[in-house]
C-alpha cells in the first residue's frame, strides 16, 4: 500500500486560476498470494482507490481565452496472475 500527498499546485507558468489544483491525497493498494511451490502467484490491485480527480497538466492562453486541462486516469481495479519457470 502506498499513500501520496500533493500540495496546492498551479499547472502552468502563469499561475492561472483555471489550472489551479487544490491539495489532494492518492492511495494505491495491492495484495499477492504465492503458492507454496513457488511456481505461481495470484494478486489483486487498486490504483487511485480514493477515486480523486486531479489535473496532471494544462495550458492557458489568456490572449485567445483558451484554457485546457488534462486529468488523471480514473480509479482502476485488477487481478494479476504469474507463472514462474
């Protein structure tokens, strides 16, 4: 499991209010079980278990009134199986 905190951030050089991102927390988790034989394992994971939407980058052009923001991927759950040779 891991947990990350990101402080308030402006996502462009002009510190545009359109791309201001308030502080947020993100958590990920995973669990894995390995067979006693050591030949295979099975696990599950969750990325962004808090399901928090935040800006990862953007562009602001006041001259033409254009503001664009790209957001993170949504919460993701999955399973994982591995076989060792």
